[in-house]
């Protein structure tokens, strides 16, 4: 039973860490809820990576106030948001943080109101929100939470009972709202992921065993700690100090090491303390007082390998160098950024004068931060972005919003559409004219993809068995066989029309070049009125991407 009546920043951090840990433990299960039985179901992975970024930010120091912890969570989630589910999760935290401005400790009423503000913010971030998704689950939970908090303003136990019960109830109803879920026999993956996060919250408040998983998650986070100075928006603590503490005093206890860690957290941010009494400690912190940090370290043992960097001076020098470079090279009118996964695709895009390639795609969606860095790396007044995946478009749009440049996202859903958009670019046209031209060219491309089924499933009148070769047309599974060759020809029958003049075969990393060339020759015979091109895409998991225009 939950006994607490308010949640401060430290407790909120523990709740979120536990929620992230529970989601990560069940990540593959959430991924498996993908509607289509393709090998790149990634909702659980995207949400988990987004939560990992949020927990890294909230672990950077001890936030005693709830509003400060919530703001850190929001920044971290936005920076690391991947895929539609990750972006929506980041918006839930963004609204949650907005509602808690000025709040030291969160009451049940304030917690419920923050959930509601989060749901409202997430809905606004999506151009065409669909019911039966994570949005519906978040909104319904928030609405029921507000009602419960009004009825019992001081009862967190009752509030979380309602949060979890209403979440399960609406999750079970998602197949009724989205026929594609019902047909696949699954509930919404994003909604399940969100409910896992909230279950982790409740476990911490109830003192349940998820706490152990939360500790494992915190340890894993420490192991992948990254101190990215360029990602720091405002440098509050200018001295970056790192050192080893060796030959720790015999009388030192584990509690002394914990006390040292708390001292570091009070003196700065980006705190990392690894090791123990036997092997020694590695300390890392950004602070205003490196001398005192070292003094505290010397209370435990001897200091070695001391490194101190003035981050403000480093940033000034970098900005001066960049300014000098820009003076030498004024920004060009236009630049292009494209997402790509596969050496072949990346090479083609570079040949088409795309300035920056962001690695990612079907199997690994790039984060908002990845996209933002690519955009900022292009010295151009207007930057066109090709997401090349329907699950990356929302992240690209969010990256565009936070850039000071004029960023135009062309909503390409695969690399073939991105290539067509890049080919359509004309340097002598205006930004609006180019955007319209690129979008039109991309939309003219019709594609089919070929992969394999990762589980048994049923679609309309088709039964699919694990291991079947499947063909997707317009994003839907329409063909299956035990032959990649046969599925490719069936797909083309559905895609090619009398008006088409070009068929392009992009073969993946698991397809032999000679097989692709043989398929291309056969297609040439079957469609003599079309030019046929065969290129190495290098994409994983997908044998072919067939593009027709």
C-alpha cells in the first residue's frame, strides 16, 4: 500500500528509473506487439531508449525539487526521443513538466493534473492523432486520474490503483478502435509500454521488488554514461574534472564513498563515480570548485590522473573557430540531410549532394538529438530533411522546430522516396518551390519491400507462418511465399502501371549481387517499356526495396 502523500524530486527520479527498468525488461515483448510480423518491430526499443535518455538527464545530479526533476526528465526525453512512440513519450514528459512549474513536492491532485497536461501536449504534437494508440491510453488514464484525485485529494494509493486499472481497461479496448490491431490480434504497443512505465512508478511507491530492477537499470545507465559537452545548452558548472582515487584508506567505509557521491551531486552535475574500495574510484563531475572536489577526494585516498578542463573556454574557442570558418565560408542557400541505413543507399545520397547522412531506418530510428546535430552541421540557410521512414517523420519535425535555421521536412517514408526527392532538387528555385517539387517527386514513387515473418499471424484471408517470405505493398502485407524471387514478381504486378517508365531494384545486405542482377534481367524482359536499374542498398533484414515511378 502506498503511504506517501507527496513526491519530491528524488522520489520522482526513483519512480522514473523503475519505470524505465521495467520497460527495458519487457522491451522485446513490446516490440513483438508490432502489427505486422516483420523483423523491425521497434516500439519497445524506441520507448526504452527515450526513457534511458530521460533517466541519464535526471541522474546528472540530485534534484530535490519535483519541478527541477521533471524538467530534467523532459529535456532528456526530448533529446533522446526515437520513433513516433519515443517522440510521443517525450511530449508526455514535456507537458508533465509544464504542469509542475513551481512545485516543490507533488500532491495526488497535482500529479493527476500533470498527467493530463502531458496527454494534451502529446496530442498537439501529432498532426493527425489516431485513437487506439498510446495517445488514447495516456488521455484515458489522465482523465480517470483527475476524477480520482478530486474524490480523494491525499490518497496516492487509490490514485495509482485507478491509473493502472484504467490503463489496462483502455489498452484491452485498443483493438476495437484500430481494426489493424484487431486483425493482428494485439493491443497497442505504445500503450503497453506506457503502462509498464506507470507500473514501475507504482512499484517504487509501494516498495515492491521492481526496485532491484531499477538499481540494475541505474547501473546499466552508469556503464553507458556519455559526457557530451556540445549537448549542454547552458554551462552552469564550467570546470570539468576527472581523477582517480587510489590507495583508499583502510578505515574508509562504503558509507564514506556514498557520502562522497552525495557531495559531488551537491557541487555540480554530470556526476559519475565508479569503482569501490578495493579497486579504487574514478570520479567525474562538472563543478564551480574543482579544488574542493579534489579535497573531498583526498579525504578517501590518493589522487592520480587528474584532468581539469574549463568548459566555457573550450566552448568559446570552438565558437570562435566556427565563426571564423563561417566568415570564410558563408552559408549556402540550401542543404540536405537524409536518414539512411545501408552503405549503398548512403553512397547514392552522397552522390546526389546530400550534405549529412544520419544512420538509422527500419531497424534503428535516430533520435531527435541525432537529427538536430546533422541539421546544425550543414552550413546552409535552408535545410531539407528526408526522414525516409514513417516512424522518423515526427522526430524530424520536432528537430526542425528546435532549430534556428529554416528546416523543411519532406515526409519521405523510405529511402527510394528520399532519393527521388533529392533528384528533384533545383538550386535556382525558392525554398517553397523546391519543397513542393521534392514532395511531389517523392509521392510519385511507389514501393514494395520484401522481408521475412518473425511470428505466425493472420491478415484478412492470409495465414502467415514464422519464416515465410512476405511482401509489403503500401505498408501492408499482401504477398507471402517461400521464395524471395516469387514475392518480388508478385509485388511488381501490383505496383507497375502502363504509365511507369522506371523500375529500381535496391538489394539488401543479405542478398547476393548475382541474384539481384538476375532478378533485374528478368524484370527487364517482363516490363520491356520500363528502364530497370539494380543498385546495392545494403539495408539489413529486407531482401529488396522495389521502387517504381
